[in-house]
C-alpha cells in the first residue's frame, strides 16, 4: 500500500520566501493594533466626560421646556467645538459615540 497525499487541482506549492508573507505578526501590525485600542479607550473616556457634562447640564436646567433645553445644550456644544482644534476633535468623537451608543445616552439624559 502506497501512502500518497492527493492535493486539489488548484494547489500551488509555496517556497520558503513566499511563506514569510503568510505568517503575519509584524511590528507595524502590533503598533497599529495598540494605537487603535488606545484611540478606542480615549474615545470612550471622552464619551463618558461628555455624558457627565450633559447630565449636569440637564440637571441644572431642569425647569426649562424641552426646546429651550435643546437650544441651550446645542449652543454649549457648538461653543465647546469652537474653542480649539483638539476640543473640536474630541467633541466630534464624543458626539459620534453618543449617537452610536444612543440607548445609554438616552438613559443618562432621562435619569438626570
């Protein structure tokens, strides 16, 4: 009995040089993964700070009607975005997270 291995018709043997491209795990990949993780943590922290500020704003203006509360909140948000470039970037990231995590955002605002 012969021990033969049959390969598929489209099988192509790879030499040692080609195998280096299939192994992965480069330093650049690790650095980019670390940077992505750090950005995600930073973004969640900014979301948390934004929700605390929103909750405090809503609690401080509890007696106002909804339209005045929304107008004042948006004016405060726009003024924060116009402070400097870093504040604008942080505010946009936190605002995007607030929209993406809308159930949590709604709970924060309702329970203020």
